[in-house]
């Protein structure tokens, strides 16, 4: 039997034209807390992590109203999901998956360092952008920072 590589989701990224409303919704309804609230240089976007489980979060990005397509209520026409991030247990597993993705042309060799986590970005066969992430040993939400590329 082969080693189980994934253990679930790390985060789901979404967009919102009214960031404070979105944050308040999750705080009031679910008792969620904001674990980081940053302004990404280069992207010039505010983004925040809204905790929805043990080391699982909604990664919300604020975009102006004119950049957010209206989402319908009908299934498959909702339109707010940007990407998902899968979770692995450690950096060795992350690197193993990265190497597999590179081998099939779905990713490049670089990693992204978020202070508390490392990630590999990739594209699935249908063009969906995704990530695989692992927490750094001993890291907490307080260690979060804007993304820094590692390698190329």
C-alpha cells in the first residue's frame, strides 16, 4: 500500500468586494476569528485568513466591485471560488508532490513561503489553479506574512 500523501484541505480562497462584511459574517455566524489580515505588496490587495477549523482557513481576497463578477444562486453558476489548497503533513511530502507536479508539467520548481506555511502552486488538467501546503514545524498563525517565493 502506498503512503497517504494528503490529509485534507488547507484553505479555500475566495474573493469579496466588501471585506469587512465578509469577515463580520464569519465572526458572527461561526465564531471565526481573523488569523491574519495583510496587504499583499505587488498584488496591491488586502487579504485575510478567517479560521474555519484547526489550521484550516478561508483565504479571502478583497477586490473592487467592478472586478467581482455577480454570483448567481444556481449551482455551477456561483462564481466566487478562486482556488483550493490541499494539506500535507510535512515539507518532505510537499517536495515529493512538487516533484511529481513538475514531472508532468503542472508546476514549476519554486515554493512559496508564507512565514507559517510553505506551498506549491499548480494547475490541474482543467486549468484550475490549486496549491498544496504544509505548516512549518512549530509555526502558528502569528508567523503568517505575505508570500515570498523560494527558488525558480
